[in-house]
C-alpha cells in the first residue's frame, strides 16, 4: 500500500451512510429503489443507517396487503436486513405519532427518536441519500 | 428464450434465470443444472431447498455472504463456508445456485 490520503478498499475506509426514507411504499418506486440500494451497499461494508420519516414510516408497517395495487409486497425484505448486518434503523417519533402508529406497528426493531435527534443523526453522517 | 420441460416451455432471461418464480419445478432445476454442468446430489438439493425457503421468507435472493452465514446458522458451519458451497456450485453459490433454484439473480450481484 502506497502512502497518501487516497481512500481505497485496502485501507478499509468506513463512512457513515444514511438512507432517508420519506415516501409511502407504493405509488412511487422510491421505497423499493432505496431498499435495493441498501442491500447492494451492504457488500461494501460501510456503516449503514436507515431512517424513516414522514410517510416513509409506512414502509415498514406490519400487515400490508398489496393485492389491490397489483404489486408484490417487499415488506418481508426489510426483515432480511439483519442478515446483511444492517441493524441501525430509526423512526422519527413525530412522523410515527402523527399517523397514529406506535413502535409495535413495525416489522423490524427500530429506534424511535424525536425530530431534533433525527436532525443530529443526519448531521453526524458522512453521506445522506434521500428517497 | 425458454427451457422445455415435459412439453411445456418456461421462459428465462439472457443469463438463464427463469422469469417467473412460480413456474419452477425440480424438473426445471435439473435442466438448468445440466446446462450449468452441475451434477445434482443430495447436498446440492439441500442448498437449493434452503434458497427457496429464504426467498419465500424474504422475497429476495441473498447475497453470497449472507447466504453463507445463513447456511451456517441453519445447516452448521461445516456447510456454511465458501469452500463447501463453491465446491457444490463452482460458478458461485449466489449466481449459480439461485439460477438452479429458480430465483432471480441476487440483488447486488454484478
């Protein structure tokens, strides 16, 4: 390995990534596209975080029935994240409560944090990708 | 493009992955395996069955690292390792075993 500040796979530079989910799971491709991006990024062994705010909290809500929209539900795939070592999942408290949800309504274990803490979390990341 | 099995045709993409997961059967698995040069044994079928169960549960084909770890958990460390899985599926337990199992190409597999 040569000297220098150039990041490379050999030096194992790990960045904090945050995938910010803001939209309902169906109707647009954002939720599914972000989920696929997360699964792909897992191969690069970065410090991956997922946050669910606004209607994004619906993405991991239990009991989705997608028959009437004629789409395959990708809800079960969120449960696979643990196997990909992606376990830092955050839900914004205000978004959750405004929609009448509680932390027991989600298919995966999440940490519920308030809006101010979400702001700090976003601020502490190296890379933030919205969807 | 399609496979022929018992007079029925099953569509596949340009890499040989069947396009409709519900059209999979053990007969099709044997045909795909033959095309891949894989002689199926009980050990192969065990991994194929495992992949089908994984897909049913999570709706995705696992990345090879995740597959290896999950196999170790379910079938023991003597099977959940790269050496064992690559001996069964030389072109990669992700790509090749998923193809035989009728799953899509693993997400993130390039």
